[in-house]
C-alpha cells in the first residue's frame, strides 16, 4: 500500500470547531467519499447532515472536556448512534483521572461501549494525554482496555497539546495489541502522519487532509 493510501484510510477528518458551518460538514463528508478517508468526525448535532453524504460518520461524545455527567454522555452517545454514527470518540473524565480517581473511567466507558457494540458501533476513548504523566497514561489505557473500547486516542485537539511520539509509544506499549491507538492533535504534515503510522497507530485525527494526502 502506498503512503497516500495508508494515510487516507487511517484519517478521521475532523470538523469540530464551534464555528463550523453546514457547508464545512458537507465538504468534509464529501471528501471522505472522494478520497476514501476513514471517517468524518463531527459533533452530534451534525451527524445527520454528514450522513447525507457518507456512511462513515464518527461522533464526538462529552467533547471537548469529558466532564459532563455520565448519564448525559451515555444519552448523547445513544442519540448519535440513532442519527447514524458508526463510531464514537468519547472524551474521558480526565479531571477525575488526574486527581487519582482511576476507577472513574471504566464504568462510564463500559456503559457506552455496551450500547455501541450491541449495534456494531466502535468506540474510541480520548485521554487528553498532554496533561498526564507517563504512568497516568498507562493506567488510563488499562482502564480503557478493561472497559472494552476499540481504540485509545491521544487528544481532542482543543487542549494545551496534541499527540506526541512519546505519549503514543507509551499508549502502544500499554495497549499491547489488545486495543488500537489513534494519534490526534497537531498532525499538520504528511511527515507527521507517516511518523505516527510507522509507530503503530491505526487511526489519525486531523482537521485537514489536502496537506496529508495530496
């Protein structure tokens, strides 16, 4: 497989800025079909619109801070699925995790994963690794694995930092092939994308695609 195809088929094209317009969602969804991208990643309110142009729609849940109530996250996830999302990117409650309440991630994610997997929808857990120590990254990955997620993901792209090779290497080691790893945040060039794929990531998140594949 050539590098362009590798990047395209791993790329979740994000349209998540709060000022995103309907035309932005439409254009990104059409790009998914034209260039065979992995998905368009949108806010739940844009799932139905994106579905008019592609079936490969990912919805973010609890975005971007992860600190909404667990029952609200679960309902948001259910409604996104009802509207046609085939994947969910769920922001964990990393504030609780950072204060040492390691068990908060697992039950919240488990409920969403249970609902999603029952209808064939896959789940990525967004950790926001720029705030974590290496050991906190490892613990978070283990909690996410225990919850049954399909991927662990570095970042929302809305925090102090995005993906780094150091964080991704720790996540890959902790995942140990049980779950996949998605690098997101700060991926701006083709070289960035290829670096994370070569490390072992199977998904990439970015708000651009032309710079990466054209």
